[in-house]
């Protein structure tokens, strides 16, 4: 399914580069390779899952449109795929999503419907809208087509790591519901078995790490209050968790301040823009070296959609 | 010579991506393709010329080391090439160069010697040091090997533009002494004759545009006072100007504020960090559309080494 998703995506999305810097290597105490997925179309890996899912819908059904709920990156991924396929997209977005993500989603031609992530049941809202308009729901992570789409990043990574001479390493992946982590883990299992995924999360919202440690699904106590909003989800998915459990190493968690510092170091040494939720893997690589094994570590920088004010706050950590 | 430089560079440097965003297309009123050379090793295209020149020195001479004068990007390019070749590098840097560039140059193992760009004669200082220590001087632009190295960007661009379906377009290149503009122009003349270079400069420091208009070399009135310090040079080079005159279209100039706005739009829509001097070409593409011809325009984002405080100022233009 991952290879089929890659074939459907074709050249509609980007093969994002694998970047590095001697300065980051020095901080981490080992070679650091950063998969700069923030340079993906729409600014995050979600364009992969969105394209994979939208392109697989039978044409007559697809014509009625798609619906998704998202704090922003999945929204843009689905909106982009819908626009490129010439179909309507309705996106339910939390009212506290970064303004840049709301603006970008609207700019991609989607209809944005706001919801409150503490009080509204987004699943019920989405299902009702989907039924009323005949829209196909594109789930953010717990869908085989979405997981397969995210897994295309793993196929690229297997090739790029080999080109860089890295065949054994841990691959730190910013993790919300586990769609990317599970897709990449499946791709690497097939194409680069020496590379092992380890999910990275914000401290206090490390449901995946706790679930992996417990061997069964654990929930987050709360769903707001992190600057890493893009990767805060209630719990790992029913489809993604068994894959994570089978293939991934233990989860890692970093503080908001560490995520901000990783953003600033990526600004200075890689010249790419990473959002807080997209920086937790790099932060873990840089600031949790004792929890990582090997001569090299790979961090996936999953997205780069961040409001200017929050980015300026990250840059202040360089002073 | 450009093809030979590419062969010497091999896989030591990056093939930087060609990025785009519908939002930038909408602002410019035509398709905008951005060659994200800010993602190059050392954060600028200068790594190309540095590698080309250092790698071409006979080994016994090269072993004594190299010397360069630079506001920062050429410094890092030469320092990087020297370190990778295992030889010493001495870099003369202006006292008002951005701290990040000075720090990065030192981090690359180079010895930094400061000079005042208004009162010191950097050429004389460099020549004296070179003679005393047996160092080979690597000029910043007016050297065939350096021009050839920068021209390797043009070879990539010819391939990438063709992949993007663009065979006729103007290529806006941030221009100081003209090393990159002339190298790219030569490469495109051979490989993509439908692509034509147009130099882009900061207003008030548009010596190349005025020289092209006059048909002979014109000097800048002053050499400090622009935030685009990386591309402020006294005048076009003796070697570069005849190439620019033969192959380039008229020069373009943008204000400091427009450069800052282009940096901010690249942050939001491309997720890459561009320095002021590296943003003038994109600024011209976005804010001088009436001076550009064609359905598509290519802008080279030449570098991404910028202090955090100045970058924060650029982000304020989004508010």
C-alpha cells in the first residue's frame, strides 16, 4: 500500500531533503540527519496522507468532496489534495489553531468550520456533516490509506540514509496519533531494517510513549496547553498502535523550551523553519542524547507552519 | 570549467531544491520558482566557488593554506572547503559582519582577522598576509575558478527548471560582485538558453544595474548602510562584468523593507530562512512584477545566514 501510494503521489509532492550541520552534530555528540519535511508542499508531511487518501477514492464518490478535522497540517494536506483533484473540501478546525494554518487552509480553497477541542466532539460533528453532504471523511491518522501515504516518507528516508552511508540508526519521528510513525516504521521494516522508529512527543502529552511502555493504549490527561498543538491527540490510534508496538523503540519526550531551542538551532544551522510540534524529534536528538543509541541519529522535522510571534519567541533562545 | 567544477564538487555539496508556493504565485501574478540555495552547505552558494577554487590548487601549494576576505558567506564557503581538504584558512572579515557569520566561520576552523570596510584596504591586507604565510588568495568573485564554481548552480537550475516544465523565464539572481550571476549566466547560455539572468541588488547599492545600463563599470557611492551587507561590493568585477554585459538583462533593485518582506513571505510560504542579501531576487520577483517578463520567474535565494534579531524584524512585516 505504501508503494502504491507513492505511485499515486508521483511528482505531485516533493522528495524533501535530508539536511545536516556540523554544529548540530557537535551538540548531539553524534551525526544528526534531519529529514526536512517542513519543505513539503503545504509545509508538512500531511500532504502525503491527504493525497494518498483522496486519490484512492472512486471518482464518482470523490466528486462530492471530502471532509477532515485537524488543528491545521492535516487540514492543509487534505485541502491541497482536494484542490488538485478539483473537488470541494470541508475542514473542521479547532478554534485555538494557529492563525497561519487557518489562513493557509482557506487559501487552499477549503471551507473551514471551527470547533472547540475541549468541549465539542469533533468526530460526531464530522460524521454529521459528511452524511448531510455526501462527503468522504479523511481521518487524520487512523486510516490505512493515510498511514500508507505518510509511509512514503519512510521510502524516501531509506534511500536517503543509504546515500548518506547510514544503514543503522534510530529515526526520531514527531508523533501525534501515530500515522507518520507507523507508516514510516512499516516502510523501514521493508526497505531499511537497520533503521528503527522512535516516537517523539511533548512532555505532558506523551500518550504514545506511555502506551508503548504499558503495552496498551493510554490517554493524555488533557488536550490543550502545549505549544506543540499539531501533535496533541487524545491517544494512539486503533490501527496505528499495534504497528508502533511491533516496530518502534521506546518513546521520547521533550519540554516546550527544548522544542523552541531546536527550532532556533534549525534556523541558525539548517536554515529551515520548523514548527514546535515538528521540532520535538530534533529536540530529542539534540537534548536527550543519552536516550538514543548509535553513531548517527535521524530526526524527522515534520512541519513548518508556525505563527511569526511564536517563531520570534523561539529565536530569543539564541540570545 | 563549470562542468569540471561540478565534477570536483561531486557529492561534497548539495543539489538545493527548487521550491514554490501558490501564495507567492498569487502575489507575483505569475509562477514563482525559488532556488533555495540558502539550504546549501554553509548556508550560501559561496560553498560552490570556495570548493571549486580550493580543489583546483596544486596539492603542494594548497597544503600551505588559503586566505579570503568576506563579509561572511564567502568566508564560510572557503573555510568549509579548506577544512574538508585538511588545510588552514585565514579569513579577513569586516568588523560589522553579522555575528552569526563570524561565529560560523570560526566554528569551521578558520582564523578570523577583522578589518574596517570604510577605512582599511582589504585587498592590500590580504595580499600581505598571503605573501607572509604562503597562502593562496581565494577571491570572492573575480576569479575564473570561483565563477565556474558558482556556475554549477546554473547547471542544476537548467535541469530543475526543465523538470518543472519551465524553459523560458527570467532568472533573478542576488548580485554583489557578479560571480554567481556571471557563472549562472554562462551555464544557462550552454544548457538552457531560454533562461536569462537578471541581477538583483539593494537600492542605493545597484552598481551592477547602473553599470549594465551605462555599458561600462560604475561604482557604488558607499559600502555600508544596507541590511543586505552580503551583496554590497564596490563595483562589478573586471572578469564578471563583460560576462554580465553580454548575457544578462537589465538589473533590478529593491528596498530594504521589500527584502525584509520577502524574507517573511519565504518564512511563511516556503519555510526556508533567507538573509536580506539573499532575498533581493525574491523581493524583485514579488514586488517588481511589472519589470519582469514571462509566465514564470525564477528567483535564486542565495543565502540564509542572518542574525536572529534582524530576522525577527523581518517577521514583524507579517503583522
